[in-house]
């Protein structure tokens, strides 16, 4: 399923949204360190599935964006040196 979001009357700041998402993920993973979360095989399997989705849909895309931005910055800096 896709995440549905209500219409927002203003434009969202990509960086603020990303930082908020990172804060939420950090809190979630800290809560998952509880023994109750990983002692049950069913809960553990569900957490692994969620973790894979986070990696695929958030971290992988973000890493690609950061790589693209840093490559463009490096090219720009090198072109100024020539």
C-alpha cells in the first residue's frame, strides 16, 4: 500500500520532513531494542520485513540522492579549479 497524506496548505521542506522521519525511525529502533520485541519469532519476522521496506523505500533512495548531490558538487568544484 501507498502512504496517503492529506493535502497540506503550504509546501513542505524536504529536509525538515527527512529529519523528522529520521527522528521517528531512531525512536522506533530504540523501542525495538526491548527484549519483548525480539524474543517472539513472529514479532521478529515482522520487524525484519519492516526494516527491509525502510531500507528499500527510504534509505536506498536517500543514499542515491546524496550521491547525486555530492557528485554534482565535486564536479562543480573541479570545474572551478580548471
